[in-house]
C-alpha cells in the first residue's frame, strides 16, 4: 500500500483540497479518493484558519469511506477537554473557559473553531464525538504515525489502559488533563497518563534556565522547550531543544534530563506533525519525517508520499498553498 501522510491542516481546507488535487485525489460521491493511494492525517485539523468545519468534514468523510486514516493531535485533544465538564470543579471544564478567563491562552487558540460552532451545539458535540474516535498513534504497513512524539516506553505503559485501537477512553480524560503534583524532571519519573498523552500529542518538554525564557510563534512566553527527539545525537539543551536560534546560543551545552533522552526505534519510518517547521520541506533524519510546515501560519500544507521505502527522501514531499 502507498500512503500520503498529510500534515497539520489547522482550518485551511482550501490548502487541503489543493494538496489532494495535486497528488491525484478526486472528489467522488462527496469523498476525496485516489485510485491507488491512501491518505493518513497527522491531526490538528482545527484552529487558526478560516474553514474550521470543512477542515474536519473532508478528512472525516475520507476516514468513514475507507479512503484515509487519522490520528489525534493536541488541538483535537484540547477541543475534547474544552467541551468536557471537570467532575472535580462545578461549572468548570477540563480546559478552563469560564467568562473571567476568556482572554486565556486556551480560548485564544480555540476561538475560531468555537466561533463557527457557536450556534450549533449539536454539531459541536458530534465533532467532539468524532475526535474521540481518533487513535493516539498508528502502525500500518511498515510505518509509524503519531502527532508529536513516538515515545515507546510511554506507549507500552499506556496501551493496556486505552480502548481498542489506541483510543483514549472517557475514563482517562481527567487523568490526561491534570498534571500529577509530584514531578521532578531532573530524574526519570514514573509514567503517568498525563505525561504520556502530553508527550504523544504535544511532545516532550524540558525547563530551560529562566534567563532564557522566550516567546514562541504565538507570542506566548515560554520557560520550557520542546525536545527534538528525532535528531540523533542532539541530547543537550543547546543541540536538542526546539527554540529560536537567538535563544539557542545562550543555552547551556549540558545533557538533557534522562527522561528527555529517549530511545526511538529506527526499524520503520516514523511520521509526525506538530512542530511548525519553517522554510521548504526537508528531512533531519533518514528514519523520521516531520510533515508540519506551518500551513496554519501562512506556510504550505505538506504531505510525504510513501511507497514502501525504509530510507526516507525529501524528494517525496509534496506541498500546496
């Protein structure tokens, strides 16, 4: 089977339609299909762009019709948490959004999706129900698919607690959204549902020295940095974190905490999104491919066209928009 692994759409349905056309997909009976290939979506269908519902409806129809697979991104997980009441806090939700907090990061990141659905609570609930059917990861025909980080130890620990097909059950939502009170990132702490779901959907993070706090692409002040787990040998704060280049040179060249230096399998290619890579599509490794090149922030929507190769090639990227 040949697969087209499609990166984060973030509400840009027109870019998705353009990319599908470019790769030879055609809309038949309301569903985009390819005569010989199969699509896999890396999640983050929503937020940011102008076409929230269409950006969900296109892949949802493809999955329902057997023309595609998809995994859950952090924006789908956040949408579920925003919509789910917190049983431990009356009139609150697993992602807080009471009126006094509507200027919060949670609301700002999610407002375009909420705006399109504000008059249709039934449709909103229906989409959230579909998001819950998205697995946290996939392994199909010699490739591995995850939104943000392939963390084998966390997956092995979490898998027995998940529903069939690596689905996150409702019974784990509270644990997945509440960070344990005891956490010492200098050591290698025991797995938790929160840490596992965070890693798979948002990536691993480490605290950086406070004097090196920086503002991310959304203008949010960060004192934690994502670990570039896909870069072999990048295991220090300076070489192994995803920070602006203006910040990198000042970071210590000291080893990352033990828990952030994970062993990633290389026997099968791993595809992921999430990291909003700038510039033209490129590879950092022969075994791993990020397929998010900032479609949600003015960049192109990108896919990797995989035809069974075990060594990946940048020539197999296709972009539109």
